[in-house]
C-alpha cells in the first residue's frame, strides 16, 4: 500500500503564494529571518552567499531594494515613454516605498511566515510596516539570487500590478490632484501634518502625513516640506486608485 500523501510544509505554502519554485529554500528561509530571531538562533549562511555574513535578512533586503528599483524603473519607462524624469520620479518613489512593499507582503500573507524573536512577535512584529516591507525586499533578493533577474521581474510585475495601474492617475502636482479628488467626492480638503524632521540644518529630511476624513493617512518624505507633502499626496493617490481598481 502506498503511504499517505504528506501535507505541504509551512514554507511550501509560502512558495505557492509567491509563485516561484526555489531550487533550495535556504535563501527564502533567510529572507524570512528578522534580526530579532537571528541574534538567538545563529545559522550558517546559505551556500553561495558571503561566508560569515549575518544570518538575518538585512543583506538580502539591501539587494532586494536595488533589484526592485531596477525593475520598477524599467517598467515605468515602458509604460510612460513620453514622460520626463520629473514626472517619473514621484511615480518611482511611490512604487518602491516601504509602505508599498508592506502592502505587497500583506497580499501574500508574508507576516505569517516570518521568523521573529519572541519579544518582537509579542509586540506585533508580523503586522509592522517596516518589518513587512523589509522582508518583502529580502524575498525579492532571494528570488533573484535563486532564479535570476527574469524570475524576480516576474514576481515584481505580478505583485505590483495594481500599484502600477494606480500611478496612471498621478499628476506632476499631486497635491492639486488630491485636492480635486477629494472635492469630486464631496470630502473635506486634505490635511497635512509634519510628523518628523531629521538631518542637519543644511540638508533636512521632512516626513509629512496627509489625511482625509474616512481614509487611512499616508506619509511621504522629502528634503523640503513641499516635496514631502507631494510625496504624501502621491502615496495617497496610488493607494486609493489602486484600491478602487482591485
């Protein structure tokens, strides 16, 4: 008699959600490993990765961010062949920001599969935007290292599809576009609030939040308040248009 069919493992379930079959899941497991887990569970780095590298996903995140940027830039050039750099830049920033990566991570329920230290897990780490966004970038790097740029591009273009669709509605002046969007729906005007300022006086970095009643607030960063407000408006427009079309 044949043996009972084995149930898919937890990592196999994630592989199905990602839509890419790894030759070895070592890299994927590393991409899921937060620093809080790695400090108490040291593990030898996967074959083919730098010997002596830390066992968490931070180095993969670094690489995945660059792979994501390349694929997004290529796709923007393809979709908007007549757009100037000044029109492409805000679209690019909206697509590669940590919040967008976290939304993609949530779409494949990545938080369920993360390896976190007990303290971070108890603190709600599986739903934190920064942790999810970083892990998503690490997964991109794992796919790239295992299967090359073609495999990574396929994952990104599929999972970022609604976000690419959303940026079609973005304007060079996103603040004005958002104002018109709110007025067209009978909503109160957007409210912008400075959340943080960092960096030296000669090169500050502002973080601005924009809120409209009844909708989740969105954040943006820039080297001036105006630029940060535009980035926040970009993020709001991308999220809401993408939500309307999904």
